[in-house]
């Protein structure tokens, strides 16, 4: 009997040793001769009892097995044929074998570059095929690999390893000029006796040869860093980055998935970065669009520059034309995307046969409602706002009396003087005209064509079953709303998690002064040199420690109390007990995180909804606003001191935070409840006000008023007529009687 524990222990030991000595290996292979080498390693690994899985692009050439291989093949589809790869390689061999000799050094260089570019293009396709394939990623993640083996001749293996949190090993022959080994692997290569690969030299070189060797190294460094790696750097950063603008919708989708619903996301291909998020659990339907993420980014950058820098230097007319141009460009692209969906019969059929229960969309970019109409689905909006609340008012039917409901982006609060009320009303009117006459015009035509009946964009938008607005009464001024409007601001906020160790140490070192968190969001990557120097100088004068999210050049005036990070766990920092203040550009997500954790803010708004958000926070007494163009270092220091030392800001922040937390049902649960409600009941028509079926003059009862006025006028007219008639009669009778 006493043996039993020993036996159990032994078993455990054996089991333990077993699992430690054989592992689960994932392989990112490279075609042709590279594969032969890799294969030898893999055979040996399997012989030793390891599980080996090879990721195999469908275009792969080299694998021809006479018998089933001893390892698993995980084939994934890439959008190119075996023939394409074959032709490319034949060309490659021909050029290399016959043409290279006859070329000058310079021509050789250019040829080499062209070949590299092509290889990189093919690699990118492989990469996309992996990272856009949610199912595959999930499967790989859940398999629990111990290691990844890759050949860096085709990039992406290392990215996959990073994504799956796996250690990785390279099997490699060489890169041109040993560039990867030297620059990434850190291998020393003195050009005096280590010949660059492909340079055609040996380790014994004359002076001229050493010169050539060195220049070859140099040229390769430049080609790799400036040309070949550039796109990839961005691609890698995107895949591994966080995506703030996507946070809100993603919270809802994660929750829906957690409750067992199937979620499918229609995704334009330029959206690449967001769709590859690690925890992405929903199905993706990628629509390839004829512009890249870079194109979209540059358009958005133009917008940011326009609002943040140019706005203050150009006339309002120039501003208007530039804005108009930008808007039409955005709308044009939107239309292209829309066209690719609604005119793609195959896609529509596929979507139809999937029998969705509901569609969720953001009305800022039209088309969601059109797809819903085409598929006969009830749809739900997740929305922050439109300028002047135009979409909510005109299409959603939400009442907005201009006397106390300030138009968004108008910069007013709910308490207005006579002139402000006048301004507010005119702002509403101007927005109505702009939307009706400019923004919606083309869309109305387009929607009518697609649906085959006369309609308008706004009418279609008005069919939304629910409007989930991304604010709440902690943020909004009280206003009337409709039963199908639900205010769910802050649904992405979560309790803080522990900080990374190094950051926690820095935070703790702040002592009783605490820390200040500073972020201008993910879209502002750098400031001008003077601005960043000024900001750094101001921050250095604070007794607090500062954590600054900033990707630009490190300013020289950076103080010892300030640390700069490319990325910060913002929610966790704001929830840290040492955090005293938040310097922010005023994006809705950041503002809500501050509300959630009760942190007063210094707002430096730049564009879009930011001035509006900070305006609300200022009116609620939990923020101070600064102007990025006119502020000085002293202003910034004063603002931080005010927010920290004048207790009213913290008190207001805590009060608003309490209001935010004191809700019968959490915002995320409410959002999801309504989505499920719409699915259960195939809509929420009982919440729909009849205002949608009225014309504008009926809505404002102008017809009734006009009718009443006419009645009154008629009555008055008749009375007057009667009176005059009577008077005349009386007069003539009196005259008659006088005569008599
Ligand atoms: C690589 O792809 C880019 C963008 O898709 C394209 O412009 C370029 O011509 C391609 N280069 C080669 C060599 O195929
Ligand atoms: C930010 O950096 C980019 C690229 O380095 C540069 O083109 C741009 O002018 C910079 N922006 C500012 C405001 O300095
Ligand atoms: C604190 O700030 C509030 C609001 O700006 C202001 O009314 C009050 O006078 C300030 N208190 C002190 C002590 O400065």
C-alpha cells in the first residue's frame, strides 16, 4: 500500500519528462532548394518523436512525396497559382544565369532590386493569406506549439511567431550582402576579410576589391533599410499594434461572440490592420478595394493636418473648400466600397444564404443600411454623432429644440444666451442645407438605383431599429430622446489591470506627487520640433512623473521625470491609484476611460469630435482646455497644476464617475441586450416613432397651423365683412330714418 504514492509520483515524473522532451513544432517553409534542407531537419525531428506541422501555401512547388510525409501539412490558400511561381522562378534563373554577366554594376543592382521587390510582393501575399485567415490563426493558436522554425528568405515566419507568442529558430542560407545576418542577427562582418555574399570575392582581397566589398555592403544596407524593409516595418507594426478607433464596436462583437452569436464582419481590404487582432473571434468577409491602407492613411493625415495646423493659417473660404474636397474624396471612396459590395452578386448571394438576423453599422460611412435593405435585414446603428446632429435629427427623428440642445461641433452648452441660441439655430439650419444639398445628393440617386425604387439615403437610415449612441448622461447635456435611442457610452471601459513591471516601478517612484498620463491619441504621431520641445520643457517642470505616449523624435528638453513610450496601456494607467491627471486630445474612448476612473483632464483638442468632447467635459467641471496653437509651456504647467490642486476638478471627476458606474444595467450589456432583442423579434418596430412617416410640414404641424390660421383669418374676414355689412345696413337705415 505504501508503494502507491511512489508509483504515482513516478508516473507523473515520466509524464513530465516525456512532455518536456518531445515538442510541437510549427514550420514556415521556403520553396525549392530551401525546402530540401528544411525537410532533412523535419525528418530528424519527427524521428525523435516531435510533432511537426508545416504551413503550406497552395502555390508551393517543392513538395512531392512518394509516400505520405511523417509530418502534418496545414495547407492555406494563396491567391496565386503554382504556374505563377514557376514562371517567376524560371525568369529569375534565366536572368541570373544569362543576363547578369553582361550587366554593369549599376544595372546589376537595379535588376537585383527588381527581383527582391517581386519576392517581397509574393511574400506579402503569403503573409496576408495567413493573417487574414482567422480560422487558421485560431487553430494554430489553440494547437499549443512549442516552437516555430522559419526561413527568413520569405518573411512572415517571425511575425507569426510573435503573434502566437512562440520562440522561433531560423534555418537560413544567406541574404544578399549578408544584410539580414549582419543588421538583424548582429553578426560581425569586417569588410576587410569577410566578402559580402553575391559580391563574388574571397577572403583575400586587394585594396580595390576591399573597396568594392565595402561599397557592396553599404549599398545592400541602404536597399534593405530604405526600400525592402520599409513597407514591412509598417506591416509588422500594424499587425502587432492596437487599434483605438475599432475598440468600441469590437467590445460589442466580443460580447456577442461570448454569448454564442455568430458575428461576420464585412471588411474593406485596406482595413487590414484591425482584422488580425489576436482575440478576433468573428468571421471576416474581406472586400478587396482598389486603394491601400496607405492611401486611406494619407487621406486621414491630410485631414488631421488641415484641422490641427492649417486651419489657423488659412481663410475660412479656403478651409471650406479644402474640407469640401476632403469630404468628397472620402465619400467617393466610400461609394467605391459600397459598389463593390452591392454590385457583387456572388457576395450578396452568399450573405443572403447565411441568413443573418441583424446588421450593425456606423452611419458615418453610408452603405450599411443599403446592404441591410438589400438583404431584408433589420439593422442597428452604433454612432457617436454627426455634425449638427443632422443624421440623428433628420433621419432618426430625435427631437432637438435649438433653444437648449446645442448642435454638436457648435461648441455650445445647454445654457445659451440669446445670441448663442441664434447661433445654434443657424448652425442647425446650415448643416441641414449642407447635408441635403451636398453630402446626400449623390447618395440619394445611388440608393434609388440600387434598390430600384425612389428613395433617399436619409429615408433608408431612418429604418434603423436601434441607435446605440456612444455617450451617456455623464457626458451629454440632458435632452429629449426616442425609445429606440440607447446611450451606451463607455461600454469598452474595464477595471485597470496591473502595469508592466518597469512601468509600475516608474509610477511608484513618483511618491506622493503621483503621475500625469499624456497621450494625443493614435492618429497624431508627431508634433513639430518646437511644439514637442515646448511640451517637454513644460512637463519637466512638474513635480509629478509623466508618462507620455509619443512616436515622434525625442525632444532635447525632455526632463528626467518624463518617460516617452510608443504605446501605453492607457486604461490601466488611468485606473492606477497614483494617477492625478490626464492630458488628452479628447477622443471619445480616452475621455470615457477618464470618466470611468474619475481622472480630471487637460484637453488639447485638435479635430473631429475632440473639441466637442472637451467642451462637454469643461462644462461638467472635470477638464481644462488648452489650444495647441497658442499655448505656452507656462499654460500647460498652470493647467496641470490647476487640475491637480484645485479640488473642484477631482470632485467633479469623481462625481461624474459615480454617475457613470451607477446604472441599473452596464452599457455593454444594454447594447448587447438591444441587439439580441432585435434578433429575437426581427426588429423593434414598436419603438419607432410615427414621425418617420410625416413630411417636414406635418412634423412641425405647419399644415395644421396654416389651416388654423386660414380658419381664423376666414372667421375674422367673415366677422369683419358681416360687421361692415351690418354697419352699412345700420348706417343706411339710420340715414333713411333721418331723412324720414
Ligand atoms: C509589387 O506590388 C506593388 C504594389 O502592389 C506594385 O506596385 C509593384 O509593381 C509590384 N512589383 C512587382 C515587381 O511585382
Ligand atoms: C511628422 O513626421 C513626418 C515624417 O517624419 C513629417 O513628414 C511631418 O512633417 C511631421 N509632422 C510634423 C507636424 O512635424
Ligand atoms: C477652482 O476652480 C473653479 C472652477 O474653475 C473656480 O471657480 C474656483 O475659484 C477655483 N478655486 C481656487 C481655490 O482657485
